[in-house]
C-alpha cells in the first residue's frame, strides 16, 4: 500500500536532487551558464523546503520566496533560523537570472556560492526529516 504523503515528499526530494545535479553539470560547461546555476540552486532549495513542509502536512502557497518558506518552517523548529542568510541570498535567483533587465548575470564565484548555499539547505533538510521520508 502506498502512502501519498510519503510519495509526495519523496517526489519533492527527487526533483530537488535533479536541480542540484543540473547545477554541477552547468558549472562544468565552458559556456559560462552561471545564471542557470543560480536558478537551479534556488529551485533545489525551494523544493527541499517544500518537501519538509509536505512531511509535516503544512499547506504553503505557491511561492519562490525561500525566506517565506523558511518562515513557515520556523513553526516546526527554531533551527530553521540558521537558513535565513542562505534563503535571502538564493531567493532572487528565481527571477533575476531568468529574465533580461537591469541586473547583470551572476559570476562564476556567485554561482559556486549559490551551490554551496543550496547544499547547506539540502543537508539541513535531510537531517531534519525522519529516515522514513528519505527512503532509508
């Protein structure tokens, strides 16, 4: 018998892993696709946070704001305060890297830093979810 909540959490986690895998590939590209790295880092972090909220059956609005999602997660653990800086840094990558405008593309260094922040959020979430949610 399947568990719909468990299936949904694992789906969020799988999609988040795909986004992180994409960033590694994009960073190795000689084309300098750093904006895409930033975007996928933000997307991975968003999906990890949404996996956590799904596990706790917390309804969340459609949003790309990692700051808002961390704020909701704080209801379950004050430890989420540790993610505020990462959330604040990554949130703009959902939009600024996707559309032309006044803001310049991000640099290779900023892309690498975004990946580290996304991994920080991933590692945090994986520690705060029970093994059952992770398929262990």
